[in-house]
């Protein structure tokens, strides 16, 4: 299925996902994530870090990489959530107070979004709390809208659970089975189970949502997801358990082919040592240089960035080039122009780029890069723009930590690409 996607730099991209064509369907398809700031259970849950990535980032990555949407949006009433959404390339629908109350429904918010964006024909409401969503799930579900003519599609999971009637204490009633005959209790392998909504996404046409006040109706279909991908943070309150699930079954993107890394306050801790002879010196952790070599060994090109703003590290350029065997590039106060020229010269997309910085000036590159990271001691503007915040500070192992994160994402991406080539219908 060919799909349309507008990347961070504004270019149109088309990818083949099958034999049919998304481009033949001229309707505007929008992905919409609802992320209100007033979470009662976990404060600002929607941007809480899960396995190094804001919860919101997991679903935005899947939506963007599906390449099925003409626009990707986050609807919010909170400034910090808006910053994170924009750092992941999403547009922001600033919802009104009327649909930001505890009693406001999702449908009311989606209707407000549609009224403010009349060009949108089909909305895919993606739940922020479903971080194991993959692009292939969205591609296959949207195929039912595009090719099969359904008005609405929602995600489900198959469960093998026996249900019983609830009775109130003291009522004198007896419970009774709702979906089994106890005397003929089936074995799991002999029972197909039942389908339950898993809350990952709900797709509906504009006309259905505005006129029927629902994302489910008319010609409706479901898309079945695997249990391992049906993680709901509203249910899995134990955050460490949720992280384990995401690390095993989450979507990690396509991997990167080049990494830009600031020397000052990433590879070094920013301190300058003065020797008795008058020489300026800095220290670099061997674990950080080992991390960069790990990237190089895995085929990721490494480019170190120095700046005239930091003449000490700039004077180390030749030594760094000799030790690391990589390009060392001098950048101005705002590195975006120089980095962008390299990306274009190598005919790459920003999705192919990893970037590590530790300054407000790095925010634009951190924002655009497919993977971006900052040390634990980075300023707020850089942290807000980055997709991964290290536990370690600059010069203290942060580069090694981010390098390992990049390699983990790359390995997960390889595994997922192999899996995507397997036709499950053949098994």
C-alpha cells in the first residue's frame, strides 16, 4: 500500500506497503492523540518517561512511521505536553476548556478537532497509553477503511477468560456463568476466546463522528492485535512492569545511519583543567569513546561537533579525529545549518539521524532527529526537545548510554523489519 507522509523537512515521501495505493484515496487522513494534562492517577502521565522515551513519543513514532497520515496531531491543554508533541514532529490542537474537564468525553474532543480542521476526512484516534503500537497495525487497520470501504475500525485483543455475573454482598443472589457451561468447561486450545477492545486506536470518518457522536458505527470492523502488543498503561500502573513489556514488544523505529555528537558537555563534562605549563586540558571517559566505537562497528557513521564557542575542544579536533577515526566538524552558534547540509549531502532523511547535544542551541537538531538524546545535566530547553534523557551526566558515561540506546533501537528495528516480511496468514 503506497502511503503519503510529510517528513520534518517538508518533503513528500511515498513507501510501498503492498499492492494497493493510499495515494488513490484523496481523503485527508489524520492521526490524533488525546493527551490532557490533568491525569489523576499519575501526574502528567502522558509525557512521563517510559524506557527512556516519553509515553506520548511511542505512539507518535508509530503513527509517523506508518506513513499513512497526511497529518499527525496531539490534542492537549498543557504547555509541557505541547512541547513534547512538537519535539516528535506532531501538530498541536490546543483544546478548549469545555472539552478539557474530567467529565469531557473523547468524542467531544475529536468533534472539536474536526470542526477546527475542516480538511480532515478520516480520524484515527490513537490512545497515548498504548505504547506497544506498531506502524503495521495502523497500516493494516487503515486498509479496511481505504480498500474495503468501512466507516470505522477499532482495535481488539483476543482473551480466554471465563466471565461470571457480579452479585452484591447481602443480596442473596447466586453468581452464574456468562460465557461458559461449567460442566462443559473447554480447554483453552478448544475455545476461540472472545474479542475485547484493547483501546489502542479508533478510526472513524468525519461524517460518522459528527453526526453519530461516535467513532464506532455504520459499516464497522475490528482489527485484532496480538496480546503482547495490547499494553494499556491505564491498567498496567506498575511502571517498571510496563517498561519491561515495551522494551520487549514496543516499536523502536527503523534505526539510524549517522550520529552527530557534541564534544563539549556530552563527550566532556565541560570542565577545563589548567596545567603548570599553561596548557588547557579536558578529560574524556573511555566508556564514552567505547560507546562511539560500538556505533561505528555496527555501521553507524559518527560525526563529532566542536564549536568556536569552546576553543579548547575545537583545538582537539585533530586528536579526536585520530583517536576516534571519525569526522570532526566545526559548527557555529546554531548547528542546524551545518548539520542540515551534511544530511542533505548524504541524501538522508532526519529519520536516519541520531543527535546528541547539551545546549539550548541544539534544540532544533534534537527536535528533528529520528533519535535524539541529552545528558542528565542538560538545560530544560534541550531536554524538552530531546527524545531520550540519559541517566548519566555529560562526560560521565552519557554518550555510552545514548549509544547503547541507539544500538538497541537499531537491533529492534532490524528484528521488526524481518518480522514484517513474514506473512502471518501462511502459518
